[in-house]
């Protein structure tokens, strides 16, 4: 028969074991990020890139990415490879690491965010310049189609390409599948939002359909 005085020790041991199991099983939101402080810094980004770049050729290939928990998984590498050239450079790695960290509620140093946003602004400058509308309006028709806009998206920016169509649809207020100069201003605003790392995707407001007028009863004024 078990003595009563041993119960507290057994209970304490069980609590310690259970807690250890919970720590082991619980998902670690920062596990996919470079090792370092709780805040993701530029040093963390560079160290993570250099560690993953095993052959130190300045880029990460798919085989190297498989050794990085944050880059593994079906389609993950292709999503990070913004220019589709089959490797990740430091800018692409920084952007993926920053977005993943923010999604996991990890603090990110403002310097890292500014580097990502400056890179995005550079790639989106064709849509943000003062003469953007006239530059994009190649047929001088006074309106812009989605095709005219899409051809100007830099090839290195798959995530901007995915943003353009929703931004276009959101700006197309009268749903005529083209943007006037006034509507283009709303489109450009959506693109400026895209340059901010934390921006939500654009959504188009539903078109309000006019209700048919009810027929008045005969004799009614």
C-alpha cells in the first residue's frame, strides 16, 4: 500500500513531466525564424541567410532551403522566390522572414521593415510616379485596362502581380473593366498600401444594383 506522504512528490513529478511534454509538443512560432533575440534584427536575417547558404555563393537553392524549417514545405520555396529564377537572394529571404515573423506575432526591428518596404517601393515605382497614368496609357485612350497595367509589373515581383488584379477591381468603381484617371488614383493608393509590409489585401466593394421601381396603382398620384 502506497504511503500518503509520497503523494506530493509523485504529483510534483507528474506535473514536471506533463509540462515538459507540453513544451515539446507546443508549436513554436519563431522556430522558422533565424536564431536570435525575440525581436528580428537585420543581424538575425543576415545570419540566417548565411547559415542556410551552405556553399556561400550568395543565394539559397532548393536543396539548401530544405534544411531551413522556415523555407520547407510544399510550394513554400516557390512562393519566396519572387523573381522565379530558382534561388533566393538576401532581399527575398529578408522579405519572407519579415512577413513570417509578423504573422507569428514576433517583433521586427524597424530597420528590417524599412529595407523590405524600400525594396517594394523600388519595384512599384512605375505605378507611383507623378506621370504614372500617362506612362501606362500606351494607347492614349484616357483609360487603363488591366492588361495595360499588368504588363508593367516587374518580373521579379510575383507578390505584386498577385496584388494588382484585386487593386484594379477595387478601384474600378463603375465596373466597366477600365480605370479613369480618378479611379487610377485609388489604384495607386492600393499599390502604396502594398509597399507596407503589414497592409491587408485590397477588396472590391460590391456593386449596388438598383431595385426596380414598383408599379403605382392606377389612379395613384
